[in-house]
C-alpha cells in the first residue's frame, strides 16, 4: 500500500520540505509507493520575513507573493484546504470543507500567529510588522511622524526557553527605523526607545536573547542616539493616554508603540490539545534531535510550531527541512529515523537600511556578532529579491 505523506501549513518550511521529500523519495514516488500532499489555507505563498520592510515602504504586497503551486515540484499534490481538526489516534485530518484525509506520515508546518489581544490595550494602541496589513499601517505612521516618541517593546511566550518570533527582528527594525527617520530628515525630533523584558529565555536584565549580541547592543545604540532600557516586560497599554505599563511597575508614554506582540499556535493545533505549553500557547512537544512530536506516531513538526529554544524564523526551517526529509525517508526504507537536528539557524540580519550582518548559531553556540557591512546588506537584498524563492523550491 502506498505511504501517504501529508504536510499541513502555509510557510516556507512546508514548501522546502515537500520539494526535498520528492528528491529524497523519487524512486518510490515513481513506483507509486509514496505520495506527497501539501495542504494550505491559501493558494499564495508569502515571503513573510519581508513584512518588516513593508513598514519602511520598501516592499508591497504583490512583490511578496507567488502562487504556491508554482514553487512545488509536479509530483506534489497541492490542495487549498484549511485543516480544522487533527485526529492523531485515527491518523487522519478534517478540513473546513468537510474533507477527511488519512496519512501515514504527517508534518505540521502551521507556524504561529501574532496575538496582541493577549495584552490589554495592545491590539488597540500597538503596531507590529509580522503581518502585511499591520505592517502597512505602521508604514503610514512612520512616514508621517515629524516629532515625538517611538517606544519599542518585545513580548516573550510564557513557555520556558521558547523565543519570540524572529529573534533578531526587533533589533533589525530599530536600526532600520533610525535610518528611515534620518532619510526623512526628522530623526533629531523623534526619540527612539528600545526595551527588552526582564526575562529572555534563561537570561535576565538583557537587551537580546543571547548574551554576546546583547553585550554589544549598548555601543551600537549609543552611536545612533537610540535610548535603551532593560527590564521592561509589557503588561498593559492605555490606548487613550498612550502609555505602556510594565510588569516591573514602569510607565512609558509613546506616540507610536512598535511592538513584538505575544504569539501562539494556530487554532487547529490549539484544539488538538497535544501541547502542554502554558497560557494556551500551543507549541508542540518536539524531539530536539529528530523533530518528531513526542507521544505521536509518525508525526513531525517544523518551523514556528515547535517548542525548541531556536528562532521562529525561516533560517531555522532551512536546517530542519532536510532532517525531517531524511528521517521520513529512513522510516519508510529502514523503519527508523536516522538524522539529527543540531539547532542550527542562519540568516543575514538587516542592521540598518543598507548594512547586513551574517549570523548563525545552534544549540551549543550563541550568535557571535560581526561588524555590519554594505556587502552584508547586498547579500540580504539579493536574498530578498530572488534567492528566497530558490530556497523555497529546495534549490539552495
């Protein structure tokens, strides 16, 4: 009987993995022994990391999307179906259209969603750049402010060791904001305040989730007259008074509140009740090495839905996808997984509108910061303008 591999999700992890599985299992697919199906709630694939550029008017929606079908190898069955229920004991899925689909191997690649409503007043008064429309709204505010106070906050999940979405993004957008306001000629009239919560994973009173980077940020910010504050854990916002309050007892006024909001898993994952994460955040209990979901047979997870201590970003998916492809192929051919994920994440951080900084880390090593350069900026721009789509197709 043919082995059915079903991938559920809407991000780059699912696309890379589907294409890599075809390469890995091509002989079995040709013989009709394996089938690969990808389910998504949208026919489009969005380059989500570029949403932060939208906030600075560098990208628009049509530049950031492709038909998902165009990114997939022809051997993959692609269906626009929103999964509403996982029946892990029966090894099948249910979709909003009423379809019931069985699987032999399942990969959950459903990502995470911003949840500003989890902090009182943040949805009404805060701005973020993790989705397209909120990023466009933020762009409108940043393009028109002439004087005032832009206050930057970061909220971590309550699950121990799980970081916020795209760990470096708050630093990137703070430095991009400084450049953007200088280009507009209003920087000297706008105060920028970058803050970080008291507890960031296992660190306390820091400016970033890893110590080496956090240690150099004060010098970087001071050179650009960016104020910074440790130990500001956002607890509530007063939209009318435009004041952000911290769990530590501080109160900060703002004209624009640029926030990294709380995040959670998608509804279908939350409703599966497999997660034991606090605050109903929904992160799936993930084997750090094999990327299998603990307690579930033949179920893997990739990307933002994991409960691993690595960045919820495409740079993590790039290294997780080949591990899962190898392990599913090994289970089909050898009856046991064979590959190990070492926690590796890599990216080129946007350190201002023109400069970039390559970075990488894994379970055993923190990011080692290097000086941002224009060459790094060109590398990031090349990735934004074309290389990303080659990565999604599994070519890089």
